[in-house]
């Protein structure tokens, strides 16, 4: 009964996290009047304030300080740079009507994670998984040959988040502590961006109360899905979390087409078809492997 309750809670946390990430464009569109670099800076600083508060309230700040040293701190500096790039490219893409390309990047990401696992971590790749990655790669190649459009957005998001996940997989610190250290490392640059903007009279914060509160909201908007994700990952099988991750880019793609009316070129449709096929094969392979693992003997 306890395992079933834990799994149910894990599903709620996991679905909540990926749904929140999928609906993030609605929030970012409310900040369309704010330059993407300033949005990123506010996201970093308000997230840091919230995360530090959580660490102090829960009494975990000493453990985080003890863990964030030496090689761990060096690794987190790399992951901080990657997540900073990822956040900026995503904010910019939503602000400049490239949500279709952004959603493609997050469809590619799970298959890229499989490839990185093989190339970097020495994990074994099944034949179906290899076929899935190959089909997705062929789709991306079609888009690149056709001119690519804003293919760089898809690749930048997939690569930055893929290598970010790789670093966080091997670094010895939990999700909350790692994100706190990452935002702390990025905070001086974020503060500098806002200081320069305010000095030049271009700062968005403080001129409009509604906009200012939306910027403050960047803290929980950033931290809440990550905390839900961590809670879900502790309660669910890795395979289940892997399937849930398609919720976010699916919602983003639907929003781009149905809400914001972004165009989809024929070459993009071919690429999406290839990537979706690859994702479906990967999901089927994961489900099959999980079922086999449950069979005794």
C-alpha cells in the first residue's frame, strides 16, 4: 500500500513538473516587454533567494556548503554555464516566436541523453534505441540540409540541457543543493546585468508594479518544477520519468501552433515526424525493458 501511495505521489509530482515546464511560455509571454537577458537575470536572482530560504528553513545549508567544494564546485560551475545558456536561448526563442524550434529541442533531448550515455558513460545501447536515435538524427539532418531555419535553437537547447544533465548525473550533490550553488555562481553576472540596465535607464523592475511582481515570480516559476521533478524522480522508476518528459515539448508545440500561430515549414514537419518516431520507438523500448525486468526468473 505504501509503495502504491508513493508511486501515485511520484506521478503527480512528475506530471506537475513537466506540465509546469510545458506551460512556461505563457508566463514568458507576459514578460515580452522585458529584454531576455534581464528576464534571465531576474530568474537567477529570485530563484537564488527562494532556494537559500528553503535551505535555511530546512537546515540543509551546511550540508550544501560542505558538498560544494573542489571537483564538485568545478563541475557545478560548468553546469551553471550550461543551464544559463539553456534558459537564455529558451527565453529568447519564446520572445521571438520560435517556440516550434524550442519544442523540437526538447523532443531531441531525451534521445541525445541516450547517445551521451553510450559515448560518455559507456552504457549499452539496444538495437531499437539505436534505431530511434538514428531516425531522429536523420530528421535533424533533413532540416539542416534544407537550410535549417532556426535549427540552432533546437540544437542549442538539446545540447546545453543534455550536457547539463550529464554533469548533474555524475556530480555528488542533490537537486536542491546543486541548483542553489548554480544560481549562486551565476548571481554576480545577473546582478551586473541588472545594474547596467538600471544605470542606463533600461531596467524593467520597479517601473510597473504588475511587471515587477511577474519578475519576482520568476523565483518560484523556476524552482517549483525542479523541486517537483526531484520529488517525482525519487518515487518513480527512471523509465516512467523518461516517458513523462515528453509532456513539456508536446504542450509547447501545441501552444506554438494553436495559441501563437507560429508557422511550421515542410522540412520542419519531416524533422518532427522523424523525431516523434524516434521518441515513440524509445518509449516502446523502455516500456518493454521495464516489463521484462518485472518478470521473475
